[in-house]
C-alpha cells in the first residue's frame, strides 16, 4: 500500500511515543481517542501552517478537540478515523492549519501541519467538518496502540456516498435511454 499524496502524515511527538511505550511496559495498549484542530501560527492578521516538531506537547493554537467517532486499524500503516469537528458558535470562519491526535491519557500522540497556501478546511458557523482520513503511523509499532471510538457502528461515509452516486448515475442513464427511445419512435 503506497502512501496517498493527499494523506495526512503526522509527526509523532516525544510525549506520545513515551506514553505508548509506558503503556506497553505495563502490558496494555495506549488508546487514541481525540482529535484537535487549530489555526497554526499567527501571521499579520491571518494564520499559517508550520513544520511540526517532535518536542511539541500540544497544538500551537488549538481551537477545538473532538472525540473520534469511528475508526479502524489499517494493518502495517495506521488507522482510518472519523471525527466531527463542531461548527463555530461566534459567527467566525476559522482555518484548520494544524491537527493533533490525542491519547485517552491526554497526551498528544502526533501532529500534522504544513506550510501551504490553503488550509486543510475551514470551521464555519454553518456546518460541522467531518474529518475522515487515513492516519499513517509507520514509525510506531501498531501493536502498542489501539483506538477508542464513540460510535463504532458509523459506516464508512465514502462507501455510502459512492453507493448513492452510483444509483443516481444509473437512474440518470436509464432516463436518458428512455428519452432516446421516445425520440427514435417520434413520441414527444
């Protein structure tokens, strides 16, 4: 499995790695449970991403932390996770320029940010952001880490969307075919 160029490939931070190793030493697994998003670094009235550091213990400018709703382990690579980032309540539109993943114990496991022209997404007062992605953690033995999800029965959202899209396409093609037959028979 090759890493997708659009995948979020985080930097594992020292405190998160230490927490995982402590859990392993105690004979248990560390558990990934929350995702946080933030604006990144202030830059003259706007916000920008940055190159994460292994010594980070939190996001530079955390805006909100949300529980992981659904997820599965992707063998040898990491996890497929879904978190619902809530809408803003003060009418503001905030860029998401950094993402952090946190363990049940509260320590940050890893962080993603990048210096890019556009943010990953925006938090707005109009809608929540469903952040579904694959989290690649190849530099960490996955046997020492598991995932805590709030709603394990949430289906993979992309599979449902592709199913709906496929059905709509078939219906549209059938309607076009019926219209073509009507024109061929000169039934208007």
